[in-house]
C-alpha cells in the first residue's frame, strides 16, 4: 500500500489546506512506460479518426505537433481502465465523496514551440454547482523549468472563482484576467516532476505552466478530471459555451 492509501486523512487534509497534493512515483517506472506507449499508439491509430474538436495541434499543418487530445477514455479501453482505477480512488480520497470520472486528456508542449498554459481555475470550464472537482496531472516524462513546469497558487481554492476571459491559447481558451496580484506571486509553488509523479489539484486552485523552451524535449502529461458526485452540471450553459468556443476557433483557423 502506498503512503496516500495508508494515510487517506493526511492526504485529504493536505489537499484541502493547499488546494493540491504532489504524489511522487504514483505510477512505477514500468507502469508509466506502458501508459506512455499506449498514448503513442493512440496518437498513431485513434487520433486520426477523431474530429478536430478533440485533437489540437500547435501547428495545424504539422501532425507531429499535437498539443492536446480529449476523452481518451471514451475511445480506448486501456484509458477507460486507467481513469477508473487508482486515480479514481485518490479522487474520492481528496474530495471526500464518491466521484464521476469526466475526462482523460493528453497535454503536450512540443519542443521549442509549446506555448505557456495561461493562469486559470479548471472550475471555470466545468459549469458546476458546487464547484467541487479534482484534476490529476500525471507526468509521462521528466518535467522541469526548461520544458514547462506546472505552478500553483497555494490555498487559492479557498478564495473563490476569479474573473476569466478569452486567452487566445488553443486548448486553454479561458485565462484569468486579474492574475498577478501580490497574493498570487507570494504563494506560488513550482512543481517539477519526474515520469510517474502525479499532481492533484482542486477545481478552484489557480495554476499555470511555462512554455517549452527546449529545442529537443517534449513535455507530455495526462490530465484526469473527476467531479464530486454531489455536483450538478449546468448542461445548457456548458453546451452554449462549447458551441461558442468551437465557432470562434473555426473562425480563427485554429481547428
Ligand atoms: O499541462 C499543462 O500545461 C496544464 C494542465 C492543466 O492546466 C490542468 O491539468 O488543469
């Protein structure tokens, strides 16, 4: 049994206090190698069959620059098992109630051109009442200052939802409009990771990531999203938002 399984109350306490937890070696070397190989297979065999609203490129004309893919668990049973396994148990531990698995995403920042992830709160995209959800961020390879670390504003989940607006960044269309207050800067925690490490953050925790400045290294990760079972989604607001977004992206030639 791992530390977080042996000490669930301690893990939930750290999550509730800080808005995130970092769990080194959540997947062992052989497990993360298998997950990374399955992602490569997905890119080769399944991504070409999916619509452009699910697969985003840094450069649409270059298929090797995939930056984001959505809903891997829906189209590949391997990822269906992954989202319902160990990560779901951790989600229940930190949210303190049963969960619904919602999304399994792939995030990459291709060498040299991978853009920063703008500061945001995931809950802004979720349209949830109450806003009680968790995103797990799983490093598929080593991630450091060069290829784009994730950063959190510690404790920001306790201060509510901030104003968001169009960011202009494909895949992270909404960014915080007032990011950079002294509290944000003073409570920033940077989270370098090695392959297999997992970060779990609350849907109200402010986070962002740097761009990839390496000319040779990718920056590949998975994001697994879980909503607390007690939350309700405003489906009408969500659908209207997605339709607006897709229309905007098409008009801008980004998808
Ligand atoms: O991978 C990244 O750059 C950021 C991911 C993110 O924002 C998230 O997992 O919610």
